[in-house]
């Protein structure tokens, strides 16, 4: 009997250039997608469909830069998906895009295939910060990309920003928020810069070139919370804000602990208490998937305790909070203390972060485990 | 062999003045041992001893020397530990001798340890034969050293025998001097068994091996002996001498130096300095000089990971079997968990034990700030001693606290006398005598509280004299002082591991120092953390760690969840090693870090 899975993730690991802060599995120019790669994705999907019943309610294409796919590769991928799975139930289909990687025609092709939500990687509106981040687009090009997406009929657009970038002033960040709000986005993801493993940024940070400033982190975050709240956004997860009804269904499913199937090199799947990663090596992946081999690595069977910790760790970050039953009785005193001190609040047997607790959730969860 | 042909002697010297090399030469010259054998023997010695240039325990050796007078003499060389921590052991080894070679480096001259060792030899009324070693060195200055012998040590300068153990110069002169200048053992007044235990080792297979010097009577296998101090009797299993290997003999007679094995299971059963006598026909009085040895320095030793407690306990037991001077007792600390309160003879002894736990037993241990034994007169007249700050009575119950003092001999180049005096003053000491040794060196004799030299005194002495200074000390009784117990409070609660007894005038600076250290290592919390140093209820220093403002992972999507969980697992594990103080959770490593770097 196969398991019904309603969440599909596709990983497209190609980028026009390598951003020095990004820790995702991706490639830089010279190794762009090939027809073989598209076929490999479809082959892996076919293989999974032998054991998984996939009726997606949400699809998320991430990367890398999926919007970098050529129009013909895109069409090959989209029709390949439609051939293999029933897309009738899809309510949200997100594509991650970067400015300068698509034109109006491509945007229309995305839309035509069923994509109804695009997350645009803008990161900043300050030219200096864009340079620090190694982005190759200008603010004008980002605005142009946004207009093309709206022009193609997308009414659910999200925008990615990064804050607390070394060298960026408080004013520059406020201006970035202003510019962002002027575009009336439906959804916003604002990420505190993190030094990820195996990135140029981490190397530069360790060399003392790029700093970490906990006070700056806290200030920017609180400014962001205030600013977006007064602009009518719902803060529904630590780093995510949405207009009412425009919360990401796909991401919310991760946080609720639903099963999801991930396809493509480096993608992670979790189905029936088992988690695995698809082989994170595009060349090897393409070869193996095309010859029908199983490309799963790092397979782990999740115990009840694993799932409890994960649920506590992700659900507390959301507006829905975590059921109190996820906390062991031995941590009851901690809960009482954190509630009394105003970091947590209780609502209908759930624990929710307060405004005070929101920026401190890692420490808070650490005390509840 | 008759008493007249026996000589018992030790070599006393400052570290690096060539004691081991001279011993080797004597053994070679008398053909007791070949060069090759000696090498092998040295290789077997404990690393630690060789590294520190000290000998903790080397067994005695018997040599046969055909002297120029045509007679063959039996020479017993007794080794002595080269450090003041073991001064009682040294004194017992010396008590087993009639004479000592005082070795002085011809280039470096008299050093602090030379002075301290000579004091011990004089106390035992030994005949001292000065040997000026390393005369082959270009920097050797024989006239200067002869002058120092006279001026500092009050020994006729011309008595010094020029020698180079390395080059084999003067070895025969030394042997002749041993025969001619050191008296033979006294003829006993009766034949009642009296043997002085001057050392002991523990052998896994044979149990305790006691090293003895026969003063009167004789001892052989099968007889019942009585240990004078414990009044316990044992049957002798074996007696013998060192040639240099342990070699069984039928009997040990007056003047002999050798070993005896009875049925003793632990080194605590035999006390150094004790008198062995016959169980049937015991002596009336013990040989003079026996003392129960008491630890002078105390410190808590804790396993870094609490799972290692049982293993540490085993290691301590094994150490004590070999080292009766080391004492330990289980204790628990709120901050560090379960560990031991340990007693040591002195600083070096403490370091040796800690190092042996690490090297020989592979234990990862942490030690609390070392302390000394205080004598206290309470207001109700009761006299108590305290070796752990936690047990110090409340201030209002104390009439007087006395602390152990040392008399320190500090030899330094003239140029540093100002800085040195300052250091002594900073350590609450007093320079009582200043003597000029030669054109460029002086010796300061100082009274110092033992507590003040426990931690960094020697290091600072070395660094302020660029390595040229040397120090040795002897214990010098107790003196009243204005001492107080200082607590370190975190979030208002005292943390036992950091309680110390300090001089009132030094409390503030010590408190500030510790508070700053703690601030450095305690991670930020959800709450403000107050760190305070307090005497009684009075806060004398404070620091505070501001509350953490932001601690949140930015991204948490499908591919991040495993990583997130692993982080939580780590936090969960870490929580077990956290010490909760009020609302604050402090990882044990933080405390350990302070103790390690302080």
C-alpha cells in the first residue's frame, strides 16, 4: 500500500553566479541544466511514484535558481510533471526566482504551467549591500522583474530580504523595507544573515572581515517586526510575514510535520517516519537517476523522540504555536518560569511565543527539551 | 663486613647540578653497574621525574670500593627527593646516613635549594663533603664557588673537591673523601632490633617493600617484627640489599642499608621514619625524628565528565598505595558534581599527583583553587583546623585565624632585587635577611604565607628574573592574619567551588578578578546574570551579564529540520551538564574554564 503525499519539492541546483553567503547545494555557470538533468528529475519522480501516491496540494521549486531554466527545459519539466502526477488538487505552486534570470515570456510560461506563486530573491534594495552580498542585480532590475511577474498575472508574490548585513546602516534597512512595501508584496521572508558552513562568508567572518553583532541583529529584527506589523502583515513564522490568506501552505506543511517528497540533487524527503536526502552531486545524480538507480543517501528512521523534538523546534516558531503535550512533564517548571517571565504564553493547551520570546526561540526551546 | 668499612651517604644538590650523573659515575667507577645497564634503568624511570629533573623515588645502591688504604669499603648511596615538599622524606633518608655529598655547580654556584638541603643535612648532624661539579665548563669559577661555600654555607672553601661528573674528573677523590671524611656507623649499644624505615615502594606482586637502615640488632626472614608507630606485627618474608638490583640476603646487620618485605598490602601500613623492631624483644624507645606527615596543601579534584567519578576513585586508590603522603576524601560540589578533596605535602606534590592522574590513569580532571590548612580559635575557645573554605565558621564565631608560613630562600641577580622585594610584599611577605652571594647575586630570606606562594609565585619569580632566580622554602609555623572567607555569588547564590579564604586586603582584587573571569565564561542567558563577590553579607565586587537579545535560527524548512533537531539534541544533552542557579542555567564547562585558566 503506498502512502499518500501532498507536498512536492523540486530542487534545481543551478545559479547564474555563486552568492558568497548561500549554503545550499548549487552550481555556477558553465554547468547549467541539460535535457538529461530534466529527464533525471522526472526519472527520480517516476521511481518514487512506485511507492508513494503523490497528489500534490502544494509544489515548491527551489534551488539554486529554478527561474534560470531555459524556456524549453521548463516546458519539458512542466509537461513531464503533468504526465506523471495529477495536478488538479494543487492550490499553491511556488517557484523561486532571481531578477535577471527570466523575461516576460518565461514568466508567462511559468504561469501557464500552473505556477501561482513566485518568491523573488531581492535580498536588499541598497546597492552597497547588494554588492556585499555578491548579487548581480541592481535595484532597478529587481523592480523590473517584479513588474514582469505582476504583468504575467501573479497575484501571490513573495520577496526575500536579508538583514543585519555587515556595513548596512539602520537607515538603509528601513529604506529597503520602504522600497519593498511600495511594491505591495503578498508575502515577505526576512532572514537574519547567518554564516553557513562551506561559504565564502564564513571564511571571511572567521578571518575577521565580516562581523557578527547580536545587538544589531536584535535591533533590525525588532524594527522589522514593528514595521511589518503596522503595514498589515501577519507574522506567522519567525522569518515570514504574509497578507491574510497568503501564508505559504507548503512551508506551513513542513512546520506542521506533514510528509513531503523532495526530488533533485540535495533535496530532502520525509515520508512515513523516514527521512533521506537525494544524492547531492548533479553529475552523479543525473547519471544514476537516468539509469533507474536509487539516488537516496543519508537515510534516517525517525524515532518518536526525534519527531517530538522536531515538532517542538519548528512549531513553536509559528503563529500556531506548539501543543503543550510536546513538552515533557519534567520541563513543566521551565514552562511556568518562561510564561511567568513573559517569553511564552498559553492558549488552549498550546504554547506560543510572545513578542519578547520571538527573537529568543532557540534558547527557549533549548530549555524546554 | 665490619661497621668500620661501611659508609652511608646521600647526595644533595640543586636541580641540574649533576646529581644523577655523579651517581652514575660512582656506580661505574666501583663497577657496580655498566654504562649500558644504567641507561636502561634510566629509561624505566617515570617520565615525570625525568622531565622535572627531580627524583621522586630512586632506590638505594650498595657499592664496593677498594680504597687507596688497601681496604674494600661498602658504600651505601641513598637517594633523596630533590624538593622541599618531600623534606620530611629527605630528612628520614638523611637520618639513615652519616654523611652527604653537597654538590654545587661550578658555574652557577650555590642556589636556593642548596641552602635548603644543607639546612636539612645540618639538622641531621651529617658530615658534609662539598663537591664542586662541572669544573670543565668554560664559565666555571672555582674561587667564587669556594667563597660562596664559606660565606653562605659556612663550609671551609678548600674542602670543596673539584670534579666533573660528566668528564669523569675527580671521581676517585670523591670516593676517597667518602671513605676518609664520612664516619662509619656507630657501634650499637645493644643488640635489640632497631631499623629506620626511610622509604617504601609498592610492588604489585610483593606488596609493600620497605627500605630500611639497620641501627642495631639484626633482621632475617621468618622473624616477627613490630612497627613502632602502629604497633602492628608482621612476619618478615624477605630481606635483602640493592646491588643495585634487589638481592635477597639471609640477614641485615647494623649499618646495613637494604629492604624488607613483610605482609603489608598498602603503603599506608608503613610510615616513613617509623622504627622496625622485634615483636618478641622490642626496643623501648623509637628512633628519633618520626613524624606523622600531614598534608599542607589541599585542593578539590573533580572529573571533567561526571561519568568518570568511579574511575577516578580507583585511580586515587592506586596512587595512594604508592604514595602514602597523598590523601583523598570524596566530596561533592554543587558546581562541579562529585569529586575528591585531596591533601598534598606541597605544591610540587600536588602537581605530580595531578599529572600522574592525567598521564598514567588517563583521567581528565579539574582542580579547584588550592588552599592550606588554617588554625582557628573560636570565640568559645574551641580550637579547630580547616582545610576547606566551605567549613570556615561564621565570622562572629572566629576569634583568630592563623595561617601556615614558610621561610623562603630566594636567590636572584642583583638587578632584580627591587622587583623581587615588590613581589614579596605583594604576597604579604617580609624580607628578613639580604645577603650578597657574589658580584651579581643576592639571597633574600623571606617569611611568606604558604597560601600566597601556592599559585603563581614561582612562575613570577622566574619571569621577573628571566629564569635566573631560584627559590626554595621550608615550613615555618603558623601566624595570625586578617583572613576572611570570600564567596562568589551567581544570581545571588554562592557557588562552592569558588569560595576562598583570602586576606582581607586582597579580597577586593581577587573578587574583581574572579567576577570578571566568570563573566567571560558564563554564556548569555534569557535573564540578566549578577555575579558578585561577597564577604559575609557584604558585596565587595560585582559584574553582570546582560540578557541575551536575539537567538533564533533564520531558516527552518524541509532540508533544515534534521539539522535543527541535532541542535536540540545537543541542547538536551547539554542541559544534563547544566547547573541551575535560580533561573540561570550554567554549563559545567564554564566553571571548569575558570578553574583551568585561573
